[in-house]
């Protein structure tokens, strides 16, 4: 069965944003995600993803919640793990930690960290993911690596650990997903077929199954231009083995401008009982 998720924007005061999170749950979406950045394009304000998700966890009761995606550029593994565990607790186990190597120049400009050469960025991310896996599944962690350190970091080590969704389009990112992730996520840009083939090979090597999630609307497609446009997008990627999709909450203007009525129709069709 195809699952449809929604990505909400951390760009409105909570007094206004709260209604969108409740509406997303009411519409029956499987999971509500939020971009995790310090800043993104020219959107102002831009609120913290984890604070927003904690607030959403407190007012919702059914919908899954997650980051899409957190990157090592400005998030230390220990503090990120602690925030993830808190949100998972508040939500009653509805949190998924989505992570990626990071490609947003706005974040590194704001924090003064990076940018790093591609190989170094991949190395940092690989160590970050491995340490995160340990932090989320071990009661207390000590780690001294090339980039990241943790000294007697207590996280509780809840099992099963909070699920990871890993974004990766290159060979190393895809191998990380095959080893650590419950779900691999990519965007509707680039050579998706080649990425899927690489994921299949990596999963065969690890003996694990990894679900596939597609973030729609980041390329030239406009999945919320109409219900028919959404069906076309989903149909194209379903043939490649994707069974879950994310659409952006409609904005009033810009690239993600859409009619809320289309999103509601998509939700009604996708989330109807079968």
C-alpha cells in the first residue's frame, strides 16, 4: 500500500503553525516531516526543527514525525540523539530521525562551519551515522573519532532504536542506508533508476531490506498541480519500487505554490481505507 507523507514548513509562529500540524494529522498523512536547517533560501522566519517537532509531538496523537533531513554540519551526534529521544518520548514512539550529509550552503554560512571537500564531508557523515546508531542503541557511549567525540554520553539505549531514514545518492551514502537505515530517501531529481540499482546491490550485500521514500516536487515536477499530476508522479516511481512519498505543504507563492484543495484531494484519495 502506498503511503503519503507531508513536509511542513517551520516558517510561521507556533500560534499559527499548530493548526497545520493538526490538519495534517486530520487528513490522514502517514508522517509529517520538517526540513532541518539553520536557514533555508530567503524564507523568514525559520524556526528550529527539533523545537517545532517537540511542539507537534505534544499536540498530535497519531501522525508520525521526523526530520528531512538533519546533517552533521551543525548538529553534534550526542545533542541530536538527546533531542531525538526526547521527541520520541513526547510523541509516544512516533519519531523517525532523517539524516543526510548536507548540501545546504545557507547552514554553513550561518554557523561558519565548512564547507568541506566531498570526501571529507562523506567521511564526517559516515562517522556521524555510525556514532548515532551507537548512541541510540547503547545506554552509555564513549567515542573518540577523527571528527566526533562522546565521553560517557548517557542516552539510555532504547531498543528497538529510533528508526533512521538516510538520504544518500552517492555510493557511500547508499551503503550507509543499506547498513543502518529503515528507510532510504531520495528526491525526484537525478538518475533515480541508477540510485535504486545501487541500493538493491548494497542491500543484497548486507542482507537487509530498506524501504524507499521519494520526496516529490524538488525538481521540475509539480505533484500538487492537480490530482492527476500527483498520480503520474507516484505511478512513475512506484514502478521503481517506491512505496512512500512526501509532498510539500502548499505555500502561497514560490516554487512550492499549490492549491490546498489539491492536497486535501490527494489525502482523501491516498489515505482512504482499502
